[in-house]
């Protein structure tokens, strides 16, 4: 085997090894998660990015450590996103706004509780990841799809 071929083979092996050791995304954006409103979809993608960042750090640290910076970023971004959605609800006269906003409040409350536990030295990485993955997927697929359907049916988007 020639030198050039050996270099090519080594490069391919390195690529395969890197793929095997690189943490995978906890949540992958798919069209199924889209609500069909570009601004909201982009914000959801950002949420997924934050969650995947937490997941990556947890895997690199063996799910040990304090995700306080991640929790702060998550809460700050959640507030921005929730304000955007709630602005649409007001503009549209969305009849299920109160129910939807209650779901937003549940997320913030749970994440704040996890932040308190983290500050006391508890390892909350895995609990945080499990909660965020389940909450985001369920919230998108049920509650967010519901308001998007309402907006489409009423020709608001």
C-alpha cells in the first residue's frame, strides 16, 4: 500500500473514531417538531441547541457537575421564547392561552428547583436532561401544535 493510500486510510479511521466518541444530540430537530411559524421554529431550534449543549457537557463530565450556567441560559431563553409565544396568543385571541402559559410556568418552576438543588451540590444533570427532553417534545407536539393549528384554521398565519 502506497504512502498516499495509508494517509487516506488513517484519515478515514480518524473520522470514524471521532464520530464514535463525539456525543450525539439528545434531541434532533425534525420537520415533525415544526409548528410552521418560522420565528417560533427558530426559537425551538435554539432550545434544542441549549438542551443538546447540556447533554454534551453531562456526557463529557460523566453526568457529574453543576449545570448552573446552562440552567441560567435555559431560563433566560425560555423567558424570551415564552414572551414571543404569549404575544402571539394575545394578538390572536387564543382561547387556550391560560392553559399554555401554565405549561410555561411549570417549566420555569421545575428548572428553578433543579437550579436550587444544583447550588446545594446535588448532581442534577441527568434529571435536568430527562425533564427537558420529555417536556420539550411533549410541549411541542401537543401544546404548540395546538396553537399553530388554531392560527392556521383562523387564517392568522
